C-alpha cells in the first residue's frame, strides 16, 4: 500500500447520493484540491447524563457517537497561463463552491426567485478523499460556507464545513440503539446504587448502633475542632 504523505494537494470529490442514501461517487458533481494541512476531521463520543434516584448529581454514560465534522480551509487565487493571462479567476472558482453549497441560479429562466425551488434544499453529497476514506465517511451535508476577500488582492479566503449525514433509515436505527444503550446504562447504575445501599445497611446491622456516650463525646470533639478530624 503506497504511503500517503501530507505534503501536497489532496483532491476532494463530491458526488451524488442514490435514492437509498448510498454514495454514488461515480456521478461527480464537484472536485477541488485541498492544500497541505488545510483539512481537519473532528470525531467525538456522545455522552448522556442520567439522574439516579436516591443520589445527588448525575452519572455520565457513553451512548454513541456525535456526527463527524469536516472543515476545509482554502485560499483561492487567480489561475494564469504562461503569458500571465487569467484563465480562471478566484471569484469563478468560488462560484463553483457556492453552487455546491446553495445554487441561487434560476432553473426556469423566468427571472423569478428560487426560494421555493428544489435548489433551495441543502444537498447531501457523497465524499471521497484520502482522509475521509480513512475515517469511513461516505456521505456528508454541506453545512457551512464562509468567504472573505483580501485588501488590494483578488484572493479569497474560504472555509467549508461538512457534517457526516446518514440516510434516514440508518439514523432511526442508530437512535434506537442509543436509546437501548442509555436504558441499559441507567439500569446498571440503579443496580449499583441498590447494591451500595444494601451493603451500607448490612454494615450498619453488623456493627450495631453507636453507644450514646461515645456519640456525644465524638460530637463534642468535632465541635471543638471546628469539624470532623
């Protein structure tokens, strides 16, 4: 297996998604290069807090995983030929990304607003790149797009944010598993509390009640010392 070195551009490909929610990477929609060290993937565990009857505070329990977030930073510059003529401006490159995030074009051609058109619905893409492949990420929602221009330059600074997006049926299945795991963890915690209470009860029964004189002496000493030693 060839080594993947993070020392050059890596290409990110966004493709279509089939009707059943599976990737259709063969149907390429957009493709763009990502510079060295400008792509990051954040994965984290989903932690739930549960109240336990008879105990103050809450206990934490792992019930699943949060949706993975992908962030990409790009600096778009004008592409030029050998003679110095601009062949593809930074703005034209950005418009390609804008179309991937939200297509504001008029599909009918009548000049009317596209606010109610299907293009206004965020698109789920299949994704392919060395880093996302390594993390097992197949489909994503284009969640955020930030752009800023630079003083005295045609360069554009662009930040892209994607979030892992599963088909609806898989989301329902995953949430069902998380609910079961949460219930099982809560039951285990309640059983642990009951066992602890029973152990304290058994200990008190074995030791017996403290002598009243000894209890009074201990309380007086505690007051004199400003608290328990």
